[in-house]
C-alpha cells in the first residue's frame, strides 16, 4: 500500500526586506570611506615624518654642540701648550 504525501504549499512572506541603501549609494560610501582612511593615513605618515625629522634635528644639534665643545677644548689646549714656548 502506498500513501501519497500532500504537496508542499509555498507561502509568500508577510513582509519583504527592503535594502537600506541601493548599490550605487553603497559604492559611494565605500569610496568616501577609502578616501577618509587614506587621508588619515597620510596625516599619520606626515606626523611620523615630522617627529622623525625633529628627533634627527635634535640629534644633529647635540652632535654639533659636542663637536664645538671638543674643538674649543683642543684650541685651549693648544694655547696652553704654546704658552710654554714664551
């Protein structure tokens, strides 16, 4: 004996989800977000470069001061050595 199964009845959904944004708006948002991210990255890169340049300038200043101090010390030593010749 065979029994037949009732056919499945498709019920339409009560509501349909509407997209919040259409495809064009979505792509525009992505482009705007990418531009904003790139601008933030550019700003961060500039700030980092400025910081490194400032650190290098400080190192150069300290090195220059050290060189000047050593040259002055050498000049004074030479003056003292020449004093013995008098």
